[in-house]
C-alpha cells in the first residue's frame, strides 16, 4: 500500500496559491505570488531538501504540473530538487494526456479518484503532492490522504486558492511532529486519526434562556419541529 502525502505551504488562513513567485499563478487576480520567500531560512531548506530527496512519485494537478514542467527541466544539472523531480514519475490529473511533455509523466486515466485508489493499492514509493489545490481537495474529500506536511507561514492573505474546502472528510488528526523556525514558520506533520469526536462543556441542566436560544437557532436554521 502506497501512502498519499500532501505537502503544502499555507498561510494561517489556509491559502496555498503561488508560494514561489509573482508570475507563478495569478488566477483570480491573486496579487501575492512569492509570499513565502522572506520566511525561508537555512534550517527549513535542509529539512525540505531531506523530504524531497526521499523516495516518492509526484501526484500533481494539471495546473501545478504545467508550472513545474516549465521550470524544473530547465533548472540545471546542479539543482538537486530539479534532478529529483525530473527523474521521478509524475502522475497527472489531466483531460489532455497527449500534451504531457515532461519526461516520466503519466496521465491518470478515467475517473481520477479511482485511478489514485488503484495507485495507492499497488506497489511503489509514496505519492507526494505539491501545490495542486483542486486535486488535493478531491483527495481530502475522498479520504485518500495518509499524511499532511504543512509549512504554516505567519501571514494572512485573505483570498486565494486554499488547502481545505468545505466538503472535506471530517477526520481527527494526530500530530506527529511540530517544529518552528527562526522566521516564525511552523512545520506540522499530521496523520488521520479516526472520526471526529465531539463532547460538551455545557451544563447538564440548561437554563430557560439557553433553551430559548437553542429554539431560536433551530428556527433560523429551518430545523424547528
């Protein structure tokens, strides 16, 4: 069984769009391309290098694939990340498989979620996402993510493509590692840990005012009986 690992740079409010540069992704009028640049330090670079030197295949949405395909094959032979990305298999969610020109690229056939389930069930290295917000949200909604590596940057961007949508599979997460860096960035590695568990801090015997508040809330939500 192969794991699906979601690796993402996110702002505090969950935006992951265009972390690398101003012309990376201007979809929706996004104005903050390259917003992660000033948060990097040497220790972060070492840890990211360790993550990206491991064994994996890439799992990419088409938009991120095009960004990477226009950059990494031309990054030069002395760039270790470029060498790695060029050599691994790139599984791509795309409706135009004939246009995949980057070496070792494989289009996911048919239903994307079914294709990824088949990949997960097979043999091979883990499947690592980069960017690919739309694909990642589909993975989350279908409970296909085995691990999150979230580099949380101390910034609020307000709008842009987000890591989590409104239709994700409700899941508890277990914190495996949390590490902070000199620029305020926090790397959190988390894994799914069963169903969400709910409890209550409410008094055992609610007041009349609380009962009335709940009654009005149900009416407002169309739940009154």
